[in-house]
């Protein structure tokens, strides 16, 4: 009975648009307020909130946020785009494909989908529109490809999933590489089809790419070298055993600071204050959600909600394939109405035991979960990537969403492949 009351209260607060951190806190305190004989007291819940964010792996999140913002202010996305345009710009769909690859690499720097859209989109959308591409199409490409920011490591959602599930963050990072490359490849296939069908202004494109060629490969490569080296340093430190993900996140901050201030000289000392303020504004809401989600996960465990949900699904639905389809549908719906961080922290304790009971590896399930929620970045009504992209170009969100539908379709194909072919996620995991 108490579990039903908690569930109704949770849904009611969400429908009233109460902030998710406040919703989770209220729901976590509710059982002890409704039932004085409940196992744990409100004081314990509050201590659990503070204890939950006292986590060494969790320190990686603000560090990757800060590193990503430093890179964005340092103009790293332009350096990445130039080197990819140099090689493939003259090919059919070369420039849109260069945008997708830039999102792929920038995702390996920022670990955030909205940050990837903002950094890459602000630079590439005006350029590709100038080259004759449809503005809405280009914006849709950036919005959808920006979702790679949470799949290609380092990924903030992977860190949160590791925290919620006890899974190795290093293994999650390794598992995200092949799925990220697969999604990027499928998006590029659609870009090729679109450009083949609608045509391109080859004269303008050749003029832009020739300007890069006139600079010479050495100069273009050297300007991009330090940006390209970023994911190599971050992931190399983790997989070689030199540093943990948290330590690698700190290294990425100092590296971003170094190349932005002393190599590219695009960031000055007086700019750092604004960078730190923006980082705090970005991370602080996540911190409140994390604290309340820790308490919430303990409450639902005590109320045996994961067991109830698992028994209901497993007794109602039979077979691994059917269970995975139901979980995917649930995650796709959740991704449409809830931000990734709270979704992972709330649903992992509930859904992971169900997935494991039908033989799904915890690392594989983490990839399934994050890819589902990444699709949520470009599906209304939340669709944060759509809103970020819309703010860059002043195109209505629904117009971008309509143009993005075929791209989302290819993203969905990747999701199905990742769900039912575990080797895609586990190929690189030792």
C-alpha cells in the first residue's frame, strides 16, 4: 500500500511540474512521514543524500563539464571540423559527414549532448548554410549527432550509470566506442542519401575546401592536432591504467586549459571567471538531482519496488526478446519526458535486476539504457538538443524535429542492433 502511495505522489508531482530534485526529495521523505513505524527516519534520508554525493567517481562529472566548457570557449570544435573537411569535404555529403564526425570527436571531449550541439552547431550551421545546404536539415543533423556526446566516452551518463549500478565506469567507457561509431556511420549513410537526392552546391563547397588545401595539410593538421589528441589522452590514461576516470577528468581540465590559453590562445585569464560560473551553473542542478536520487533509490529498495516490478514484468511477459522490447519502449517514453541524469538514477535500480534476470550483461544494459535516452534528446516534448539547436538558429523546435525524423529512424535501427547483438557493446570490454 505504501509503495502505491509513493508512486501516485511521484506521478502527481511530475504532472504538477515540480522540479525533479524536489520531487525525488519529497517522495523519499514521504514514507517516514506517512508511517511513523517506517524502517528509516527522515534524518537518515537527509544523511543519505549527503553521503550519496560523497563519491570519488562522481567527481569526474564536474571535471568533464568544466573541461568541455573550456574546450568550447577555446574554439576546439572549429579545429576539429577543419581537419575532417580537409579530407572528405569534396565528397558527396562530405561537409554534413564532417559535422557528424566533429560531433563524434567533440563528444569524446565534453561527455555532454547539449554541450556538443552548442559547440559544434554554433560554428558549423552558419558555414553549411553559406555553402547552400538547407538550414533546417543542417540543424537537424547537429541536433541528432549531438546525441553521440553521451555515447562516445567519456560520457557523463555512463558515470552516473556506473554509480547507480556498481558497474565499472572504465568498462562502460570502453563499451560505448563501437555503438557510437555505429550510430555515426548510420547517420552518415542518411546524410549521403539526402545530399544525393537534393544535390549540393559543389562550387561553393570546393571553394571552401580549397581554402583549407591552400593552407596546406601540415598547417591544418597542426592546428587540429592538439584537439584531436584530447580523447587519446583522456581514454589512454584510463585504459593504460595510468589514471582512473576521475583522475583522467582532472587531467582533461588542465589539458583543455593549456591548449586553449597557450596553444590556440583563444582563452584569456579574464575569461576564466565566466567559464567557472557557467560550469557551476551546469553542474549544480545535477548535484541536487544526484543527492535526491540516492535517497530515492534507497526508499524504493526498502519498499521492494524493484522486486515488484521485476515479478510483474517477468510473470506477464515471457522471453528475453519480449522483455528487452518492453524495456526499450519504456526507456524511449521516459526519454521523451525526463532528462537523462534523473532517468538513469531512478530507473537503473528498477530495470537492471529485470534485465539481468533474463541474462543481459550489466555493461550491455547500460549501453542500451543510454542509447535509448540519447534518442530522447531529439524527441519532443523535452528534446533538449532540439531546444539548444533551435536557440542557435531561431527555427521552431517542431520544424527541426520533423526534419530529424529520418535521422532518428537510423538512430533507432542502431538501438535495435545494439539491443539484440550484445557483441557490439561488449566487443572491446575485457
